């Protein structure tokens, strides 16, 4: 049986604004070994599938520094302190696209981006009947293009590699599971 390791010590290494790194010393419950592990601590994240009444997904295209290229994604970002995940998802959608849905967004899933070394959760939402309702409001470092794509084209965009962001893929997987549909591969 797998057991939880015991935390013996933890020390902060660096704060990088969007996450901080820590070295955590843990002891295996059945072995006499202690080891150091790197843990990235980050606020929780959200992403949201904004779906129009015409069956189009409101995507964002933006430059991503990690891959040094343009990425096709759904709106998303960090949850602000004291903010409920659905509020953060809806805020990010409105800020990045100007689109808003009717009613409250629907939680599709809570996923772990990479539990091997990260401690946060990404909340995936669906917002239906989205319409353009306001001007976009980018953060200082954002440059985003809004792109409307019919939901039926999303599986091909994934197969062709146009959509590669793992958290976006996860959101669509949970969306399709929620409606009882799995696209052919």
C-alpha cells in the first residue's frame, strides 16, 4: 500500500511572482530515507470555455513566453486572493474577450496541473450563451486576439496540433464527458 511521506522541513528558495519554489525534506514512511524535493507553490488557476448561442467557442490567441510562440487557448488565469473560482473564470473571460454568458458559469472539473511538483488546482468552467458585452481589458503584459471557432471544429484543431495547451485539452475533455460525447480520433 502506498503511504503519504512525512514532511520534516521546508524552506523557501525563490519568489517569482506567479509561483514560488520551495525545497521540502520528506521521509518515506517505510524506509529510513530522507530526500529533498522541489515544490512549486502557486495560486490556483481557472480556465473557461465560453460558448455562444451559435455554438462557437470564444478562443484567445496569445504569445506565450514559455514556448516562445503563439498559442490558441480558452480564457484563463490566476484566481485573485479572496475570489471564488467561478468569479475568476468569468472575470478572465470578460477581461480577455469582452464576452459574457447568461447566468453563472458551470464547473466542469478541478484538475491538478502537475502534482509531481506543483501544489495548485486548475478549475475548468463552461459559460453558455456568451455574447460580446464589453470592451477588453488586458493586463499590462497581455496582447490577445479573440477568435470565434465552431465547437465542431475543436476536435480537428486538437488532432492537428493547433491546440496543445494541456489545461485547455483537459477542459474540453471534461466538457465532452459532461455532454456524453467523445470525439473520434
